[in-house]
């Protein structure tokens, strides 16, 4: 059974979804889509961590695809990802 971001606790929603939204709507969308592949909040948190680790290795084409041809600087992207990871650690 897939979950929706509305099924997340306020803490988890704030830590991941809202933090991603502060950075870029496209990043928010990516985490939102991830929730549909998860059965519960615990799995969503774990999958979010795995997704972030994967994003750290994105090449230029993957960055372009994620941000629909308007990628941010790698430095600002990594800063946002690290902030989300930090938030997850605090959950």
C-alpha cells in the first residue's frame, strides 16, 4: 500500500518535504513521487536517505533532468541535500 505525503507525520513532512520545497519545487516533486513507492513513513525516510545519496552522484544530464533544464549550482544543491539529511538524522 503506497503512502502519500499527506500520510506523513508533521515532523517528517517538515524535515523532508518542506525543506526540499525551500530549495526548489522540482526537488519537492521528486520526494513527493518517492512517497508513492513506499508502504509507510519509516520506508519513506529510508528511501529518502538513499535517494539523497544517489543525488550526490548525479551527473550534468541527471541534474538537468531533475530540474527540467534549469539546474542549480552543485554547491547549493549539495547544501540543500545535506540539510535534509541533517533533518532526517534529527527525526
